[in-house]
């Protein structure tokens, strides 16, 4: 065999990875060191990477997609209210909050007396107490001890005169839809789409890229999640009950986000169109239509003022609070387009299962992969233009892109680099979508995604136990997890770890198949089996 022929042979790691993909094993396991606090035993184990993209790990991406499908199916056509009661505060949580109140009072006293030596110690104690509350399972944040220097301006909540009015009803606490004819309880499938920014061809690329409104397209994509939240607020006020939803955000061919929602309960199409036409989002941000800095001319950090200044005049840039206080009109108004789709669907039907599959179809792909799967040169140029506009579109109040417009964002420090923000909205694989791809309301199924995954594991354990295969339930509270130290001689190689996980996976599958076969024999025969039994003499 020649060297050229040997070079074409597959590597052992590639073969092992192919075997892992074939058997549904994670191909990028993460090493963790586990210490048993009772016995002192130290082990190095591999855990799944839990990636949601098939390009990184097909097995984990498919596993997460199926978990989302189960979550959508369980909450869509519920005929009873899901139980989602909050736990009562514990004694430890109450004690920590009381201690936090004492620290806050001492901090205020030290501020009044000017005791600088005590202020920093008290501030550190407050941070540690807040961290302890998080570890104890307390959601939300307590009031900050540092009062803001300037109050945020109050904006009018009166509806715009050019927006249609909506009827308002008191929102009841129920989440289950109405029942029709004593046995039918349909739900709804809704698709929301943003407005047009110019004519496009059949492949989604603009007919005239020079007149296509890339600025409005980029801003609408950045604020799409907030616009969707406003739509749900309006819908609940109109229908009069706490409508629940499971939705996914996907790109259209023109690389514009749109959302598909499985909605519990039947909602008339007329109401959905009315709410969509009346929903808008006003963005009260400083003006960011024209760049003031760019290239080699960028704002510089000034140690004296603890802020950024103009590179030529050394004048401090406007702070975020000052820039917002001077606003007379919103910088952007986001609205949905006229294209709205809704459909009533009954639970337990083939149509329901088909729409659940459609909802989760692209969850294993990034936004760029969905767009570039069959991209033409014109569509690729369209994506480049949109990405260039998103690079200079601020994504939040703390975005470093604001410095290019002469405004200091919130939380600016000497480490902030003008024009360089790590937010998801500026990444090429998201194309402006800064939020989550899956949107689930709080009272959808009464369970979190982790609890849905745990239900599946519990089902498998019960099936094994019914067949006489007992699996010990490990007390994970007595296990301490940590990263593996670099260069640890006991750490297995990636090939060795993958082979161990493949063997473990095959053993689990064999046990489950054995349990299923045993349950078939233990199951009582149906009514059609008696005809095949031998007749007693």
C-alpha cells in the first residue's frame, strides 16, 4: 500500500465518532471529576454536551428536539389546569432575607456617616448574601443598594392614534380553552410574520438590494422578541383568559424572523388578525441613524472622568440617562406584517402530530444553516448586507455599538471596546435574533424542560423495574462535580471515552429490549387470544 493510499484511510477517531452517531451517542462528551462525599471515591466521567445544533453533535441535538416535541405535545391540548404552584419560603430563605435587610440598613447608615472603610465590606457581604439566596432557589433580584443617579423618564402609555383600538377584558386565571358540543376542545396554530422591506424574488433575495430597507429589517429582528411579548399581552386582554403557547422562531427565505405558535384553546381568526394589526412596539432609545465614529477614529477611555471621550476634543460622550431624557420620539417602531395565519386543530389527531413536527423541524439547525442550505449567490449577498447592518445596530442598553453613535451605554468600563459587542444579535449564525429559538409560556404544561426529560428517564426505570431489572437510584446530592485538571494522567482520551459510552449505550438498549419482551409475556391476553387456546378435554 502506498503512502497516498494510506492517507485516504479513515482515522480511528473518525470511525469511533461514526459509530457513536450511529448508536445515538454524544460525539463531544465533556469530562467531569466526581467525588463521592460519603466514601471519598474520585471518578472521571463523561457527560453529554447537550448541544442543540446537529452540526456540533447530532445525538444531543436530536435528543433535545424530541424533548421539545414531548413538551409541546403535553401542554397543547390540556383539558385541565396545569399545577404550577410556587413552593413556600423555607426557614433558611427567610433567614437570609432578614440578614440581607440588616446589611442594607447598615450600608445606608455607613453612607450617611461617610464610613468608607465599612461601605466596601458591607457591599461585599450583600453580594455574598444575594449569591446564597440564588443557591437556595430564590428567583428574582432584591433591590440594589446603589440608588440610580437619575430617575428614568416616564413615557406615556397612551396608544398611538394611528393604531386601531382593542377591546379589553379582565384576564381570568384559567388557561384551558372552551369545550364545544360536549366533547371537542380545539386548539390553535398561529404564524406571525414581520412587515415587508422591499420586493423579493422566489429565492428570498431582494429585487433591488439598493432600495431594500436593511436598517428597518435589522432593527425589527433585534426587537422581534419584545414585539412578540407585546402581542401576547394584547391577545390575553382581548380573549379574557391566560392563553398559553409553545412557539419556535425561524427565518423566512428573505432571512426575516417569523414565529410559529401552538396555542391552547380556540381563538377566532378574526381576533388574531385584529390583535396583530393593533400590536406595535415603540423603542425609546437614543437616535442611532448616523454613525459618528468608525474606522481608526473611535472614542477613547479617560481615566479622569471614568468614561469615554471624543478622540479630538476630549469632551465626554453623552451618558445613557442623558441621551434618553432628551428624547421626544421613539427611535424605532416595530410592527407585524399583514400576513397572518391561524388554524384550529383537535388534539390527538394526525394533524396535531404533523404540526408538532413542523414546529420543531429546524431546531437542530442554526439560523445560518437554515438560510444557506440552498442559498443562491444573490441570497448570500443579501445575508452579507443584513449582517453588515446588524454589526452597527445596537442590541441592548449595554451594547458597545452605542459608542459609535456618541452614546455611552449602561455598564461601560475601560474594558469596553467601541463597536465590538458579544451579543447574539451581531453573530452571523443568528442574523439578528438575540433571544431564544423556543418560546414557552410559564403555565404551558406545569413542568420545566428538565422535568420533561426526567419523566422520560423515570418511565424507562419503571419499565425496567417491572421486568425485574432494578437500577439503583444514586443520591446525587452527595456527589461533588468539578472540572478535570489539565494534564490529569487518569483522564481518558476522547477515543477511549467514546468507546466506553458506545458500550454503555448498547448495554442500556439491550436491557430495555429485554424489559419490553418480558412485559409482552406478562401482559394479560386480549379478548382475541382466547380463540387460539386449546380446549380442555
